[in-house]
C-alpha cells in the first residue's frame, strides 16, 4: 500500500507539472498572438488567463479590444473562451459572450445572442493545420448603425478540410427565418411584412489556399486564397429569390478573375418590394426597372426571370455588359 501511495503521489506530481507547463504554453501563445497583431499596427488588448486544472486548459480573454487601423474594423467583447481537454489538444470549444460590438467605418454593430458556440479541430496541437470549424448561433439580434435590427433565430457556419486536397476547404453557411426591422423596439411578430421576416440564406462553396490554414500562429503569414468555387448560394427574402454559382481564380495581389452567374426569379416583384420597404428610392425605380429589364431581355410586359453573369476581369467588375467599377481585392490580412 505504501508503494501504491508513493506511485500515486508521483503520478499526481507529474500530471500537475504537465498541466502547469501546458497552461503556461497556452497563455504564452495567446500573448504572442496579441503581440503579433500589435507589431502589424493593430491596437490589440485583452486580459489573458488559463484555468481548468487538472483536466482542462480553459483560455479566457477578457475586456477584448482589437482594432485594425487600415480597414477601420474593430471588435470589442467582454469575454471570449477557448475550452480544451488537457489530454485532447486538437479539439476545443469556442464560447462567445452574450453581447459584442463590431465597429466599421460606417458605424458600430451591436451583436447580441442567446448562445454562440463553436467547435474547432486541428491536425495535432493548436499550432497545427485546421481540420474543421463549426459555429452555431441561436437567437441573434444585430443592431445596425441605421437603427434597424436584423434578427436571426438560428445560423450555422462550417469549414471542413477536403481530404483529397491539402489546402482546399468546403465552406457552408445557413440562416433561417431571418427578419429585418426598422424599429428595434418593436416585437418580432407585430406587423411583419415580407420584407421584414422569413429570410433564408444558404451557401455551399469551396475555397482553395496556397497553403493549409492553421488554427493559430504567431509567426507564419496567413495563407492566400487562390480559388473560390461557389457550388450553390441562395437568398430568399419575401418575393426576392436570388441564386448564384460560379468560380473565381485569385491572383497573388488578390485580384479575382472569373464569373458568377446570378439568377433572380420575379425581379419585378423584388424591385417593388424594395421600393415599398423604403430600401430603394422611389425616383430610382424606373431607371432600375429599365436596367433589369434589359438584362433580363424582357419587354415591360414580358417575363420576370433574370439571369446575368457577374464578370471579374482585369481588375474590373461587370454585370453583364454594364461596368460596375473596380473588383474588390480578395486578400486576407
């Protein structure tokens, strides 16, 4: 019995040492990530702590403030957690707070949620390659700078590495029964019209990079996207039924080249809906009707289905033969 007690004490001491070593490594990794952001010009601050002895490494960031001065984007949150078992370092649970703020050059968005959690898996430890990411949000309400509110009862975002390709990932996104309200104080069900309620968004795409994504890294550069393939994307909102499919090749400087085919059912009804809801100026409606009619190849009494290519070429963006300006640069900072 004495030998057994000694063995248990030795194992407990060894395990305690392992936990302390691992917890310090997790904390150093989080601090190194913040320091890397600051070295790149970001304003990055958070209180970092690790708990969970003896079987967990629970990383908590409090009073988070991340500001990218180049883009004008910022994220503020009172708390964010990464929860992992100490003996399963390749899998963690992500927990967002009940309320957070995203700042943009056009104003701040306040995001509240009944629950927002994620699951992330890597190939090895958390400095290794990403295998999958899954985020589920329930009861989300986003207050926009305009005073409107977007509500999302449930949303799912998922990324999964394709086994046949070392650096290609399937990306999925789904939102059901979304609503948009001009008056954030109004009840969800009170007077909800087709423009307010019942929206759905689905995305199924494949994104290829020049190297595999990593869960976290304090030194490595971020992988560069090389190709985006949209297998299927669809937006349903009232009378609006918009779908898209196609592919873009991405140059090293982020310039996209390719085309996305857009299809819209009942574009006339969608235009009327936008005008009646106040999202499209009424005096712009005749011009838009003529433009959409020309794209649809329909006379004023003709059909309402529209199909047109969104063309990315030589740094420019066209809707059919209509120039829309410069194409956005698809670079991940």
